[in-house]
């Protein structure tokens, strides 16, 4: 079953024929290539002819010769359709040295619409990408949302069971093909993990101490949702017998973030309306990867729910921060052009003390933006002085306003 990835598809459709290079980025195997296939079928349904679509995946050895940028440019130029729009799709384009030269040369031609993907942010932050600076729009892609996962199973019932499956089986699209095969899912996730670490990070950044890189990643995976700094990670690992300095930790965190395996949430002072530079939090791109690496005994279900909510807010187009209001903390400050929303996340707030603890930071905020507590409690929605407490799974499935 092909999951349509409607939100991402609609973004591509919205930018169709616009004078911008469309760059889809995201962790390996999150569905970028499939998205391109779905979009190409949509183009054909709109009357675009096969000859007007050129699609190359640079992980396919058939195109190995075209990793030379001059050969690639000649190949593409020869196939441009005269007096009609040509849609060019270059998948995993970071395999090509000097790829921006090709993309920029095509960009300035008439009747060319360019779409590219990449599995690391390095290709956009590197010096060579300055050639296309200001000429592209970036669409950041994540693995399946909980709603997409449920749709992919063909059954929108038993959301409690499906939520557990979603965590354990992984949100990577191909994992849906492996439901009921835990050993195969583990092998699949190990393959993704090793490819990201070895191929995307170690080889590209020429890191010699692979074991230390893996140790830092395990540490972050084990501490999702906890305030962290490079120094704190270095001190904790060094005291546990794995000597490492803060500068090296910082380098590794940057590499891991560039490969989209972890995401950093910075802190934001709500009253002072300023961004803070210390004690960020980190979240992992897929909980299944975390289970594969640490085992399910390291469940930490509260922080896992927090992780799922964080990723969903990113999917919905928000910039997401950890909020600080006085000495209190708000789990997420979600900002967009439409305004700000505040979220607290808790497994349950049935205990009065827990409820009070979650409400206190939200009540300390004096503006009138929406405020939510998301919980796995199954009770109907309740409001506390305008603060809405709703079921997190309902929210993930889009069943609440």
C-alpha cells in the first residue's frame, strides 16, 4: 500500500512551475523517493507527458557514471523537451560533487522545473550550496505520522494498540510491510542506523572514533526530553569512563543533527521573548530506532510521548522551542506565521499534584495564545481557565480543533 503523504504532496503541488528549486530533505528512508514517484504520477494525471519527466536516483548504480557533474549536465540538457516544461527529479543529489553547478545552470533555463532530495543538511550549509542560495525552497520531510501509520495499516480502529505498535515497529514507511516480523524490523532499522552513522557521518566527516560517536548518539537517545549541553554530556560520559571533551561532543551533535537522526529544541524565554543558548533538549527522529538501540526496557513513556508530539508539531509547520517562564518550564512553544501555541505533555494528569504541576507554567503566561495539556488519559476534554486538556492520540489524529 502506497501512503500518499498528502501534506508533503500538497507542498510540491503548491510550488509547481514556480521559479524555485524544490529541495526535499529528511532522514534516510523517510519516503522522499516515494513522494517523488507519487508526485510524478500526479503530474501525468494533469497531462504531463512521460518525456517531460526526467528522474534519476543517485543511489542506483545505473546512474553511477552521472555522478560527474559535467556528464550529468550534458545528459539532462540533451533530454530537455523543446517548447514544453521539463520536470527534473534528482534523488540523493549530495552524491554528486559540485551538484549546485548543475542545478544552477538548469535553473536559469526556460521551461525547467527542478526537484532534488538529500539525506543531510550539510549539502545546504556547505560552501558549494551558496550558488543556489535564495533560489530554493526547502521541504523538510519526516517519517510517518501516527495518523499516516494508522491509515497505512488500513484500519483506523484500536488506536491504543496502534499507538504502541507505532512506537515499537517504527515510523519508517517500509516498517509497515514488516508488521508482525520483529526480527526483520530490527534488521531493517539497524541497516538505516548503520548507513546514517557510517556512510553519512563517519565517511563524510572523516571521523576516526566511530565508537565514541555511537556512544554520544546512545546518550542522546537515552536522554530525549532532558535538558542537555555539550559540557554536560562530556562530563557524564567522562565520569563513566568514556573520556571526551565538550568540543568533540558539539561536533558529533552537529553531525547527527545534519543527518536528521536527532533534532534540537532550543529554549525560549516567554516573558522576555528571547532565545536562550543553554541546556537545549534533543528528540529522536524515530522511536523504533531508539528501541532498537536501547531496548524497550528504556521505555521512559512520558518523554517518548513528548518526542512524538514534538515531531508532529514540526510536521504541522511550527518552529518548536522549550519554553521558560520564570523558574517554570513549558514543554513546547510552537510558533508559526499564524501565532503561538503552548503545550504541556504528560502521560496522565489524574493525580491532583501532577495536574497542578502541568497547569502552573501555562497559568503563569499572561498572553492570550491557546494553551493545551496533551495526555493519554481517555476522559473527555476538560478546560481549566481556558487551558484545554485533550487526549494526545485524538490530537495526533487531527480529531480536535
